[in-house]
């Protein structure tokens, strides 16, 4: 796994931790926040996949509002 992916996963983890207790989160807002925190320009598909995977593991729903 590249250093970039590690940093993006960490940023998603922090974001989801901050939203603990929320039953759902916005895909668009979450991606904007992660990109703002990391400054990386990942493809939307890979970032969406990571966000969905990690949110699902925490029992959160992601509203696909892109």
C-alpha cells in the first residue's frame, strides 16, 4: 500500500471517528473533507470505495449525493 493510501485511510478514519453516532454521512461532504485534509487528488472512484468500505465497517450508511 502506498504512503498516499495510508494517509487517505487515516484521514477517512479520523473523519468517521468525528462522526461517531451519525447513522449516515454525505458522500460529497466526506470526500471534500478528506481531500481538504490530505491535499491528494485521488480518483473519485477509489476514494468513494475506501469511504464506503470504512463506513460500512463502522455500521454507517453513506448517502451517495455526488
